[in-house]
């Protein structure tokens, strides 16, 4: 038998029950006491209501990553990792698509609306705004938490949260504030500087408890309060530098060093903090852990590094012994629901296809999981995969191994609606044994 995580089960009225073992799931299916509610990931639905079933609250644990995030469902009392998944985000894809759109719009406006007044002045970003590529990472995780809460009894959440909020500092309205104000932004700026300059004076490199925030280009000479103009300095260095710029003081290299962003950290922190705020709004208690705590937990338990294992190790609540040998994480990749663009454009930004047609063809939409049985011909056989619809009614099916082209809709049966996510390996692993 393949190693497999537990299987999620709901009762007839869709109340989440304790996840069962694959063997038990197979018995339930064979004896027709349960049916398949969803294939990817596998969720069973019982054919009877179980209002008095005993459930123990489980904990969903998250390790948000830039390209892949880990999710683990852990039973705190037994230490068992009940279910796990790794979600591949599409941040880079979104960034590329928006870059392409921006270029096309810019070129169009230069051609057609040169005379129009600049509209930048009346654009304002709402509070908590995140770039779409980052936003999608948060949404991916929130979606899966919402789904898991429908399929298994969830009592608490744990999330890995980084140390400081660089997004707040890079937001121009906040970085324009004086750092002495003692505001949250000020504290975050200080935490960032301490991290960036490793709790040492930027000039003499001495560690000190009394570091002062210092301007590379002094304010009196037009220097700004932006984070890229700030370093930490001890009192002696600060006094001896006086009204000189860092360059005049003999530290020209610090200018570039201060400007270099902690870019990877910045991306992750913005996403994580936003996720944290939205998890708190879910009403469940949220435990936060640091990256340091996760590494420590992994080291003392001598576990390998993987996104889903890191997720299971987040936070102080991690059980002393984690049982995870049986777990096979579900590989899940975020896809788009459908193309938002009205037509395809050429490299030069001109339309190169007709306007898109309706997305539903003969009852199918691109992304639906289908089973295909072709009775005769050179494509005869049984396939399971994701469908890509075409207006004329012959579809392409992406299976686990390859793509089968030109399959008539008459041979297709939908197993599961497309929901914006797919198996990274394509197709579907878990068909019932019949
Ligand atoms: Zn110093």
C-alpha cells in the first residue's frame, strides 16, 4: 500500500468528522456507506448524518513561502500530522502578466491619448493594499484554510510570522514620518535597522546597546528620513561625523548598502503580516511563530526540510514528538480561473486574436477534472485529467502523463469543477477502486 495521509470525511449534513485512515476510507466506499465529495484532495461524504460523532479540534499550521507554502493539519494531543499539502503560488506569473499589460497600455496611450491629462494624481491605494502578486499568495492560503475548515474539525491556527513589517516602512506615507514619533512605524523602522545593521554601529562596527538612528546625508543638507538614508551609529561616531555626509566621513560604500533592500524578506513579511491580520478576522485563535523557532523545532526533532514539515513545526505548540512518517503531502498548484484578457495581444501590443467567447462549452469549462472514455479509434482508452475547452466541442485533456488532443465532449464526464487549483503533477491520483 502506498503511504498516504488520512482522508477527510464529512457526514451527510456536511459536518466535518475526524479524518480516517485510507484503509477505512476504502471500506466505507466499498460498502457504499460513503461517496466521494471531492477527488482532489480526496474528501468523503457519509450517507448518514452523525450529529453526535466525537471530534477533537485539530490545528492548521502554515509556513507561508514566496513560491511554495506548506500547510499541515496536526492533532496536538496525539502529535500526529493528519493531513498536509504544499501549495505552489503563481506570484511570478501574475507579475509578468501585469507587466505585459502595463506595457501594452502605455504604448496604446502614447499613441492615442497623448493629449489627456496625467491621471496619477487621483489614484490612491486603500489601506492594506498589496501588489496583486503578493495578494494572490495571501488569497491562496485563506482559500485553503476556508476549505479545510469545511472538511475537518479545526480549533486553532498557527502561522510563521517574520520579525518585522518592511512593507509599512516602504510605504511612502509612513516612511515620510519622523522616526522619533514613537509610532508603530517608528518601532518597525528601528527593528528593521537593528536587523539590517546587525545591532552594530555602521561606522566602527562595535556592538552597542545605545545605538542612535543616524542620517547618511544629514537632514540639514537635504537628507531625507527614508529608510535608505538611515543607519545605526554609536554616540561617538555620530558626534565625530557631525554635519558631514557618509561619503565625506569616508564611508561611501554605506550609501549603496543602505539602499539595497532586504528584498526577499520584504516580500515575505508583507504577505505574512497581511495573512496574519486576515487570519485573526477568522475568529479562530491564531498562534504565531518565528522562523527561528521553526528551525529550532526541526533541529531538535531531527526532521528533514520540506515546506509541509516546516508548517507542522511552526510555533511553541508543536508536540514533542510529531508522527509524520505516513504523510504524503498533496501537491497543489494555484492556477487562474480563466483568462481575464479580452483577446490575445502581439509583442507590439496589438490585438492578435478575436474577442474571447463564452467560457462554458457543452457544459464544460477549462480546468474541470474530467474522466474520458473513448470506445474506438487510435485514442481509445480511459483518461482522467484537466480539460481545456474549445468552441467547436473537441477538447484537450491534460493527464498525469501527457496531453490528449481533440477529444469530443461526448466522451467526457465531469468529476470535479475547476476551482482555481490543480495537481502539480497534472491529472488525478485518486480514483476509486471499482
Ligand atoms: Zn561607532
